[in-house]
C-alpha cells in the first residue's frame, strides 16, 4: 500500500507463487509528490496469463489515461 511504501520514482515488485504484483507511486519528474497509486497484477497458470491494472486517478483522469495509452 502506498501509505506504507510510496514507491515514488521506483517500481516495487513482489512474487507470491504464481501471482506477481507491481506497484508504482508516480514520477517526481512528472509532478508526483505523494503516492499516485498504480497496481499491476500478473498471474500465470499453466502458461495462461491473467493481467490486471488498477489505477487511482484522483481528481482528473489525465494520469490514468496516460497509463492506459502506455499499456
């Protein structure tokens, strides 16, 4: 969670079995000053991948749109 580890300017990855979780708090070069939360979840089961992204867009959708366009 961003309140425990803001992950500004860094990507935090953790694996638990077949589940892989990545967190990114935002880029300070792009104006992030607090935890601008984004979460990536990958799951691999018998060579079948499940992919999910959860974004917190706060007051505008601009940062979420940028991430969606990137993906």
